[in-house]
C-alpha cells in the first residue's frame, strides 16, 4: 500500500467516525423532537378534556369556584403549550441541522471512498505497466540470448 493510500485510509476512518457521530446526533435530535411532540399532543388532549368539562359544567350549572379552577388550569395548559411550541420549533431546527450535518459527513465519506478507489486503480495500473515492462524486457533478453546462441552455432550443425 502506498503512503498516499495509507493516509487516505486513515482519513476515511476519521470521516467514518465523524459520520457515525453525526448519525447518533441525528437520532438523538429526532428522538428528543418526537418525545416533546408526544408531550405536546398529550397536553392538547388534556386541554380538550378540560374544555369539555368546562362546557358540561356550564350547561349543568355550577358554582363559580370550580369554573374558575378549570379556566385557570386551561390557561396554565395554554401557557405550557406556547412554551412547548417554541421548544418544538427549536428542536425541529436542531433536527434539521443534525440531518444536514449527517448528510454532509456522509457525502464527505463517500467522496473519500471514491478517491481511494481511484488511487487503488491508478496504483494497480502503474503496477501492471511495470510488470508488463519487466516481462517485455525479459522476453527481449530471451530473444537476444536465442539470437546470440544461433549465431554462435557453426554453420554445419
């Protein structure tokens, strides 16, 4: 293996590690986004339940205390949903950034792999040419040796 090929192989290993790290970061970002999205959907479900309860209580007639408690809780849910929406937007941005980082790392890794293949083919070609040259030189020496032996023989033989 040539020195260049050795360096490229080392670079490929580094790129593969970088790609793996970027992939793990992408998985982590996706997982975190999905967890928070599930939490958001859960809070939306709670809010809908409390809105139904509030509507039922209003139709049945109830005292002001329980209605106020429900309204306060719904307001707290709304605040939590707003905060979670903001957090989800940040997580979506982080997920997109992680995805882009992974794709760039993967592209760089593939580029190094292609470069290694080209270097291997070039080295193989050079080696084949060198072997062919050696075989041609050997054949030429054999031909000259045969020619010299033929000239050394007496004419009568």
